[in-house]
């Protein structure tokens, strides 16, 4: 089916909708949501790269393009999707990644997915298709509606295609592993974070701190001397990103929390097991602690918590922000067709 | 008695004497921002000294239906802070407190009137800096940077304002305070932070900004390459990126600009080059040394006539000094210049620069190009003499054609200066009516009565229809029920 045909069919579907529609990619992140509401609106067949100019550091692809395919195409030209969104179950589409808005282990250094979205083609609840943003990095024409789609969970419309900034793959990468308690590892990453070192990922799990260093030969060699430790296995980064460690197993009866905190904030007093990424800014916790208690402790430290293992367990916005979110939702989807109950943060 | 006159006693009541400017002479400095060609005497100027006073001003304006035009340091280049004669010009320059610099969390929390450079200065003792550095950074305020999503010479590596702001406190016109993000790397809910950046003060008034701080690079290295043609310089830009290098800055100046800069500040620029590139690399010493070798090789392979590597920081600063002085230097070539700001894909640099040169030949107006080549962000400076009849109009008309070239090349009408009032017409060419309607709906979601900075950033459909830029499909105007004047 051509782009024109696909868009015509989906516009018709949306325009004719009398009830809610649920936008479906490949369902790899379905577990994040609550009950199914509305008819399925499948988009995963709308796939493939539309335009890729390596010298522009920009790729434009249809929403149903799998992340694996996108990564492969970029790798062929020595480039990467720097935000490195997770591929749960080894699966996932570009559209799904944008809807959920999660970024990989390199986020503090390479930017989040929202940072690299330059433009989107968006189908709104009015049955209209718009281009917001564009294919260039610097662009301040009009409100930044493209970036707002990242993490909007498809509630503002269907992202039909998106343009993303990509980055050259570093010439050299090295992973090192250091034995460290949680407290020592935290102090180390906070201290290292203040220095201009080519660190591009950190993860503390099971009493070990893993660091990724990226850059030129000379730069990485120097940084290896500074940070010390043993040479480690680079596969840790995709394993952590895609939740393939036993730590992330959600069938244990323990709740898995995704906790976002200022990098140097102390650990909230929650009994459980921890995994710490992003130089301290992202902390995962497996615990039996009471959900509201977890949220309150984290909020008191200036952070927010998402009960990742619970359907619709997202971190919440306050009532006032919620009001404006609903108004924004109304501006793009006045009939409330898309992804009902998924406006993020509404508890 | 108009709304503003009715509101005046209430404003006098909530503001101390020095915080409300009524005298026409004293209001004059507020008639324009950095786009001085567009002026208007503001009805009243309010300069609240605290967030409490700011809230009170908004409450009065809301009660009396008085438009509010926010203003930072007034350095904006698109007329985003152009006042209204029946409105309040809300100056935020007195909210200039650095609330906190938190080196371990690598954030600074500041009020909107804090100058961009002051943040980096406050962070420097901790070995940290705030990355976005618009050329006006010595004077421009962080609140204005958020409003315009300002860029600078280091965007290529470090991103724009939106990529470096982690949190905002925003007052809506209804006086409600939205707390968006904070010191964390993400925030729950819709990314309203992204929406606020670049919204030109039309959705709310920023009262507090949390910015991300980065470690100051250990080493900077500057290279200057000269080229015999604009095309080869432009191709070298793409070649550097294609080689997998993301420099901290990658700037181009054409011969007119280098000549002007050299005459002004004598930094040793090659005057026979058709264009020069300035490339800055930063990071750890070893990393930078490795990158520098690769950049030199790429520049030579791309046909550079000469590649100079700054031997030390002082020489690097001197190379930059000419670039930073380029705008005032070009100002000496003609009585006036009109600074444009469009972005195009890098691959189109050579062809668009050529087309701009053709326009220059056609109109007889000189053009100097000094710009952020790595980002494809053009700043053609169109030279004219406002005292010569017709020249301002000719410059503006040529500017519109330059922006049309940018859109046709797959780019945008503004890379970093914002739309303000300057580019309202150009917006009609970039966006169709339904998309503009969605933008207006975003505005209404935050400010349904349209009191905040009315008439900026997004053109009305009527305006576009008048211009003839409306996308008419099959002979039918979109939204036939909307009245067009």
C-alpha cells in the first residue's frame, strides 16, 4: 500500500469513528497500559524508511518501522539512534517508541528520544494530517508539537512518520566494570559526572558498577586510565535497555518501579533491590512497599515514580497540569477518540 | 476610557512607584526589541520586582482584559517583544536572582531575568557551564531564551535551549502556576516543557527555570580553513559530519563577512578566500587531539586552500573574535542591515548560498553570510540604507524570498530567532491553514482569551488569505466558515 493509500484509509477510519480507537504497533509495550478500550487501529504495516541522509544526521521513517530495522540501516552508515529506545521482547516500532517516550542507557549524554525528534507527520482526531517540525535540527517555527508527541502515548493523534536526529557511532567504545556497593557507586558516578569524561552510560547492578566510555582511541584510552576497573562486556547495555536481566522479571510478585531523581539525590528509604542507570538519574527498584508510600518518598526527593510492572502505573502529574493536559488533548482530539484513558500521568 | 486606562489605577496599586512606567519618554526604550525597525509605544510598562508583583499584574490585566507582552532583555531579533499601545509591556528583567547552583546535581535554578552568560559564570567555579550561547549571551535573559528556544554557536553538539532546560515554573494568564519538570531528566505527563520552549510568551510567563549544567571541556581546539569557493566550503561542512565528527561549533563566513571582520578587528583572516570555516572541537585533551587529526584530513580532502590550527587558547579566541565581531563589522559596510535566519539541510548549503548571491545581484543589495554552517542555519545579512527611498522595502522583500528558498530546500523560516512579528507572513508559506488552526488551538488551550502576547508567532488565517499564501485545494478554501478579512 502506498503512503497516499495508507493515509487515505486511516483518515477515513478516523473520520468515520463513532467510538474510541486504540492505536496498535507491535504491542511490545502493551503491558504498560490498563484495559483495552475501543477498536484496534493497526499501524505496524505502515513501515519503512522514507528518507535517510547520513550527512544530514537525519532519518525519516514511517511509524510502523521496527526499531531493529532502523538501527540496522543506521549501523550500515556508521550511525546510531542516540536515544536508543528499549526493544522489549526484542520488538517495537518507531511509533511505539515515540508514544511511550522511553530512552536507553545513554540518555544523559546523548539526549532523550524527545531531544532527537525533529518533526512528525500527525493525524489528529479531526481526521487531518499535519506536518509539525521538520528535518532540520534548528527550527523554531510554530509551537513544538512534534516533540510533545514523545511520551503522549498516542493520545494526541497518530504519528504517521517521524524525522529523527541521529549521531555518528563513536569510533571506539569500551565497557569497564568496577566492584562497588550502591553507595560507593553512586558517589563515584556523581563525582565522575562533574568531570568532562567521555562516559556515555552507567549501570550499577548486583554490586557492580558498569561504565561505558565512547570517543576516539586516544580519548577512551585516557578515560580508561582515569576510571580504572576491569574491562567488561558491552552487551550489558542492550540487555539493561531491553530489560533482559532477571532483575526486570515482573513475574516475581515484586513490583518493579522506575524512579526518576536528581542525580545526586539520596536513595528513598524503600526496602528492595536496586538497579541504577543514567549516572544516578534513573533508579529501578523491586519492592513490596506500598505504592503510594513509594510515590510520596520519591516526590519528597524531587523525583517521580512509575510502577512499571502495574498496568497504567505511570508517574502522575498534579491536578493543575492535568487540567491543561486535557485541554491540549481536546485541541488535537476533540472527540476523545485516540487511546482513551492513556493521557499520561492522570493516575 | 479604554481597558488599559481603567486598569491603570489597579496596576499603580499593586506595583511600587518605580515598577510602573507611565511617562512616554521613559517608555521609549521599550518600544522595540532587537528588531528595531518595528516599533510601538507600549501603553504601560510594568517591571515587577517579585513573583508576587508579577502575579498581581497578571491578575489586573486579566480582570480588565488588557493584553500582556512579556519581555526579557529585549535582545530578540524577530519582534517577539514588540509592545502594544493598548497593552502592558511586562519586563521581567528585575526577576534576576540565581536561586541555586547545585553542582552535584549539575543544575542551576534561576529566575527568568538572569542573563544567559551569568549562569555559566556562576557555574564556572564548580567546573560547569550552561551550553546554549546565543550571540547576545552577555545581555539576553534565560526567560527570553526559553521563549525563543534560542540557539547559538554550539548547538550542533549541545542542542538548543529546549534540550538544556529541565524544569520550568510558568504562570498562566489565569494566575495558575504550572510546575513542569525539575532537576530530573524526564517528567511525567505530556512534554509541556517542550511546548513552552519557543512559545514566545504566548502560553504563559516563565517565573523560574531549571537548567542542566555540563562539565567545562578540558580542552578546546579551533581550526580555520579557507576555501576558494562557497561550494567547496559548504561541501566540507557535510564531509566533516559524514566523517562521524560532531564539532562543538562549525561556522562559515563568506568573503564579504571576513573582509568586514578583518577590517574591523584585524584577526588575520585570509582575505582572498571565498569562504572560511571555523571549526571548534572540545572535550578531553586526548579525544580532541584525535578528532583534530581527522578534521584536518577531511578539510584537506575537501579542497581547503589552507588549514590553520590554533596553537593555543589565545589564538583560538582570536579566530573566534572575528566571527563574534562579524555582525557589528558588517554594520560598517552599509548604514543598515537586515539579519535573516532560516535553516536548510546541510546538503543544500551550496545551492541556497548561490541562489542568495543571485538575489543579491538581481536586487543590487549586498549580502554578507555569517552563519552556523554545521546546523545549516543561515544568517544572510542584507545590506541597505534606510534613508534611501525604497531600500528597506527592497531588503524586506529580498528577505522574504530568502526564506522562501529555505522552505523550498526543505528547511524552515526560522532556525533560532523566532517568528515574533517579523516572520508571520513567512509562516503562511511554511504551514497550511489547518496546521495554523491547530497552533491556534494550542494557544487557546492555555490562553483562551488571547491576552498573552497577542498577534505573535502564529499568523491568523485572515492574514495568510490576504497574502494569497493560503493553500487552496480544489478551489475550496479550507474552513469556509471562518471569516477572512
